[in-house]
């Protein structure tokens, strides 16, 4: 029977993995609920303009002051509990003395959250609680899909062969992500330093946007999502011949490269927009989600196209070379 999702087939999970999945869902749910509420609380700040009676501005400023404290109260559990895997990742990276994607993620959260807390307590300055919660919610969503993709391996005949066939691409994806993180961090701090020298009131917003966009979530999804789609196709059609599987693996490599270099191109094209101040922190988080969603849907295209193609091959006995 045709699988309905690229996550339809999963290898059996041990109790530790099941517990980890439940915690991930709890963190994900908390982040999304808090994000929606914090975005509502941020609305008065977006509506404030200098025009209008003074008494109206005073009432609106009081509402903004209260909403900022409410946003702070909701953001704290998101930063401390929902984002706990990020802080664990930073600890491992420091211990192992290497750069991982948790480094720019943690830097983004700190750069946006700490000044927002200061602005809330003092009553002066911009707050970015909506950007922080949105970034964490989108990040956890991407990582959940990445984990589900990795847990779908070793479920079908040819799975080990696929891993060996595509291992060079996986290693290449890791190298590209590492170099991307280093380059993006240097670019973000250089541009924000320029803004600090010229227009310091906008420097923090630009820095947060650049750091959020430096998160290589789509790059991290590129290979696992493609492999998950292929593993599900293998499980759906276990009677594939060696030649048919090889044709599917070739298509997997092509789609993986599309995901890898497509997401890299997306970041390169959007970073200058953030550098000139045209991208707000919350919009940067949304752009990050869009790039991750594009990778997921492209991998799903691989699954659906392969399923349709190989159903024809299996029924008619056609050569896969005529279908690819």
C-alpha cells in the first residue's frame, strides 16, 4: 500500500528514543503556544505612533509596558526549557572544541533576549520577545523533522546500501554547514559593528536578524530529509530490483544536492537584505522557516515522484533508465 508520508515507516524506537520524542513534542508545543501569545502581546508596540492625543499615547505606553512584562513571563520557559537542547549542544561544542549550528542559534537567542529583558525592566528600548519565541518555535519544528527523518532509516531492503552510496553527500553537507556558520558569524558581527558606528539605534536589530538568518537549519535538513523519502520508497516497494534501487539512489543524490545548494543560495541572497536593515528579526525567523519548508517539500517531491515511477516499473516491468 502506498505510504502517505515520508515518515510513514520508522524503525522501532527504544524507550530512551520514545521518551526523547515526547519531550521534543512538549517543547515544540510550548514554544508554539508561547509564540502565538507573545505575538499578540507585541501588537500594541507595532501600533504605537507619535501622532495623536497625549493621553492616548500614555494609555498605549502603559499597555506596552504591561505586555512587555507578560511577554517576558512567557518567553522565560521557552528560552530555558524549550530551547534546552540548544544549550546542551553549546555545552558539547565547547567541550569538544568545535563549531556547530548550536553556536549561532544560542548567540541569536542571547543577543535578542538579554537586551529585551533589560528594556522591559528599565522601560526603555526595543524588545524582541516575539522574535525570540518565533525563532525557537521554528527551529524546534525543523529539528523535529530532522530527527524523524533520521529515525526512518534502516527500515527497508537497500537501506544500508543507500547510506553507503550517499555518505559522501552527508559528509559534504556537514562541511558546508560548518563553513557557512563560520562565514555567517563573521559577516554578522562585521556588519553590526558598522551599524554600531553609524546608526547605533539600529545595530542590535540588524545583529539579531543576521544571527537568526545564520542558522543553517535548511542545510541540516538537506540530506536527512532526502534519505527519509528514499527509505520510505524502499519500504513501500520492497520488491525493487538492484537496477531500480540504483536509479532511485541516483535521484536521491540529485535532490540532496538541490536541497543543499538551494538552501545555501537562499541564505546568500537574503543575507544582504538583513545587512542593510530591510529584514526585521521576526521576518528573519520566518525566512528561516521558509527555507526549511522548501527542503522538506522538495524531499517529499522525491518520494511522490519515485513512488509513482516505480509503481509503473513494477507493474509493467519497464527499465528504470526510461523513467529517470
